[in-house]
C-alpha cells in the first residue's frame, strides 16, 4: 500500500482504500481512495484514480484528474488539471485551475483560470488571469491596487 522512494516520497497505490487521517512530512503521491484528512509539510500529488473525502493541507497540491470533497489549504501553489473535480473551498498563495471547482477560491497572489476551468463560487485574489473559455459563476473580488 505505502511505498517509500529514495527522495522521501510516499506513494499510495490505486488499489488502496484508507479510512483515517494521514499526517506526514514528505511528498505524497496518492492514486487510491482516502476517507480522511491529509496534513503534509511537503508537496502532494493526486493522480487520475485518486479520490479524497476530507480536507487537505499541504505545502503545495497538484490534482491530476482526481476528486476531492473537502477544503484545501496550500501554503504555496495549487494546481488542478482538466478532469479534476473539487467540492470545497480552496486557499493558496497562487493557483492554476483547469478543472471544476464547486466552492470558494481565495488566492493571495495570482489566480489563473485556464480555458477549461469552471468555478462555481466566490473568487478572491490579488490578481486574476482568465483564459478564453473559462467559466465562473459567482462573485469576483480583486484585492490588488487598481490605481497602480
């Protein structure tokens, strides 16, 4: 179920089902199902088969087509790929969203909504870049100084 690699990264296989919280201080690659919270002081990557019901707190998070039902807090960067689906709020320093988000998004610096992004909720950021084709339904608050 858990496999530790040379560069201090744990990998949870796609056939794994975990019920309970995970706390670690190394990178995590999740391919299976987790019903619980993840707390990591390092980067987390969720791959195609990953499915989390619970909250995620990490240095950074890259969701590659996985699903999360819970809130996300990233100390640095958040990225979601095209087939990602998240039902919960997201807070991060910066973010690139290409998937679907059902919840509020609060970004300290730059938020990029890729052409395939769909956000249903309030967006707050210091700076927002919206690519042609992105969809959002909700309130948008830009916290930057508009007079600069």
